[in-house]
C-alpha cells in the first residue's frame, strides 16, 4: 500500500483511539480521594459518647461506603442520618442519605482531632482509630472526685471509690458475666493489647473481638479489631460494667488465671 493510501487509514485509527480514550475519561470522571479510608472514631464533644466508623474505599449509596456497629445508633443518634462519606482535599465529609454534607471535618491546625458542628448545633470530633480526641470538657471522674471519699450509695452507682489510679492496675484476666449466665467468655488485658481466650461462649464479645484497650478518666475502653470501641465504668473491685445508656449491660470481672 502506498504512503498516500496509508495516511487516511492511520488518521481514522488515531481518531478512533482518541474517541475511546475521551469517552473513558468522561465516564471515569475525576478520581475519588481515598486517603482517609480506614477506621475512625466519632465522638460527641463534652461527653463520653463515641462510636467507631469505618470509612471504606469502595463506592456506597452516596459517596463512599460508611460502616459502623449497630450500637452507634443509640450512642450517637446522628449516625442514623448518615449514608456515606467523601473526601475533598483535606476535608472529610459525612454525608446524609441525599448525599449532602451532614458533618464536615477540616484538618486540624495542629495535633488533635478534627472538629465539626451539626445542623442542630452539637459539636463532634473525628479522630483516626488509636489517636484519642481531646479529653471531654466535663469528665465523669475528676481529680477532685478521686480524692474525696464518696458515700456507699455513690460508690455503688458510679464506682468512684474503685477507679484504678493507673492503667497498669487494670491489666489482668477478666471474665464476662451476662444477666443470668456467668463466666461465658474470658478476655486478657495485657500491656500490649487485649485478647479473647479460647472457649468463648459469648457470640457478642467474640464478634466484637477486642484487640486493644486503654484506660482514661476512670473508664476502661475496649477497642475492636475493626476499630470501634466500647466503654465500661468501674462498679466494684475488679469489676467493670458497660454504660447502660449505650447498649446491653454486661460486666467484666477480674479472675485468677
């Protein structure tokens, strides 16, 4: 084939290639930012209410998929209106079911959690799992409370007299007691993490699968493998009870190995 006849063929091939590439670019659109994907913790400022969120990289009903445990619906009712999330630059937006930003968290100027205000005026903090947000404005147990002996009734209700002074005093082997059943599952709290022991007969704790823990302001926080957490308050020597306002009550009781 002569060069004169070959040029039109090459021109058509090039045009077709450009057309396919252009269509692909239009369909794909700008790439989604997924740098924030992973486990995060959402907290209501001035309280101990918090919830583990999983910001997934895959697409969801609106924006990108957002996951959280069922207990979050009671702990932080704001999550009931969430349908997904997206990232725009340094801004992380939690979207409502229509795809509109319900909470928009800008990157903090220094170290610490991101902050956002809801349409109802409540302020929330968002921190990566493992990076704790700043202490609540009104902690449940203050230094003054720890230095003042409470009444027997107050100690039974709030556990102030039995709050350990240090995290090291919390380490040990614990068993989970339910309302009727006792010793249904055991979990070891060690300096380097938490571990459910073999033979666990409680599906809830086995599914939660705590792998880390920390002690703060008189509260024991268990952190699940997927990043969400549950808080417990002291109710006696070596005994911890989940806050009844944010889920089914259960008690961790220290036992001998």
